[in-house]
């Protein structure tokens, strides 16, 4: 062994004195070599023109699984930590080389801009966790495709966590959207991977078409609907398109698994926007048949806003009582409560503005 070591040390000295013959390396380079000595304290690697590499005990521990798997004469990749240490060796890191090689493969994947499959290994409140080439990757909730997007309100955190937890162990097609070796940040997206197929699927539909679907999820901003003729296609009914009246909670109008008919009002970037109210008769064209100025009515307070209160007069129409009727928001909330009925007088009915102004009867 001493003869081999001495020979390698001589080779290192030749490399230093004849740089034109021996190619140079620098700290941070990834090199390949052949293992010719293994011990508990050090592994020696023939780096050819670069001389002899040494992997010391600490690095052997950091990459113990790799060290176990390689035999004398086997090839390894390593990262240069020091070009010429006190013993005349090129000091190497196996663990760092593995990371560097993995990030190189990640960069290659990102450059191809192609979808690939990952297995979900975990989750947190912000999204899912997967493994790409040995590197931990994060898939934010916002980058999930519609099929997997947790359709819950912001108040229903347990529902969101449950939806994410159910995806652990699943295989999902993704693309890399951000890879930063310096910060160790790797972000993947299911939405980007499915965008092309979504664009192709929506080509089968046109604006103005009426579709049949099933409500697949409800969120603060609206309801998701899977098309019955192709469940792979999903559209969104924005909260403003659920009804002609103001809707605070979409669950007041639709329920999950409910069958609905909706009209396609927009197709853009592979996404379909739907409307329920587009299939209903506009009630404001006949409002004067039901309500008139000066009429006394009973209504249930539906919600407050900074300017007053929305009042349900019936299943179709809502009235509005301004905060100035009470002298201020605090006083209004003292006199009115959401869900309770009160007596009002209609001040004005403005069909063109879709507005019924009310006065509170004290």
C-alpha cells in the first residue's frame, strides 16, 4: 500500500511541475475516479491526470450508503473541496458531489420543460412535498391542477389539510418552475404539467354552450363543476355568477355533488368560466310587479358591509339599508343582527341599477 501511495504522491508532484501535461482542476469541480483503497479513516481515488483524491472520515460518514455500495476498482463521482491539501491529495466530498450531480439533473429537467411523474411524500399547510433526483421539492397548493385543488373556504383549514393528506403516496405529473441550487429551493407545478392537455380538452367547447355537470368543490370565490360528458374537464362558477342577488357564501346556492346546468361564458388559457344566473330569467325586469316605492316589507338581514346591510326580502330580491339610517356602523349592529327579521319601508326601487333602497322602521 505504501508503494502505491508513494507512486501517487510522485504523480501529484509531476502534475504540479508539468501543468501543460496534467489538466488543472479547481475547488467545486465535479470529478470522476476509480477507488483503489478503502478504510475506515480514508478512501483513496485515482483521478488519472488530476492525481490522487482522498475522502476523509467525516465525508465517509456523510455518504456511508454510497461508500458501502462501491468496491475497490469501482467508479465514483466526487466534488473537489481542496486541490492540494497538506498530504498532497485532492480532498474530495462524496455527499456534495451527489447533491451537485442531482442539481445538474434537475437543471436538465427544467431545461427540457417536459412533464414527469413524482410520488408525493408529505404535505404541510402550504402544499405538497415530493422528491426529484434526491432533492426535496415543494408543490404549492396554488400550483395544483383543478382535479386535486382543495376546494374549501379559508375558514375550513382542516378540509384543506385533509385534501392534501389524501394525496400523500399518489403519483402526480409535474413540471419544474423554479430551481435554485444556491438557496436549495425547488418548486414544482402540477398546473403547468396539465395546462397543455387542458387547452386541448377545452377545444371541444364553445362560449354560449350549456353544459351539465356536478359540483365538485365550493370555495369562497365560487364553485367548481366537473362536466358530465368529460369529468376531466372542470369549470368555475364565480360567486358573482351564481345568482342575481348578492351571495356571501356559495354554499347558500350550491352543494357538493349537486347536479347543475350552467352556461359557458368564457374560455381563456385552458380555463372555462361558467354561469348559473345566465340560465335564469333576469328578475329585475319584472321587479316593479312585486315591489314599489313606499311599500312596507319584512326582510331578514343577510350580511353587513361597510356602508350598510343587505336584506333578503324573499328568495329572489334583496334590499339595501344604508348605515346613515342608524347614525353609524356600531349603532347599526346594535339594532340589527344577521339572520333576524325586521320591518322596513321601501324608499326607492331602481330596476336599471338593480337596487331596492330601504328605510328601517323603528
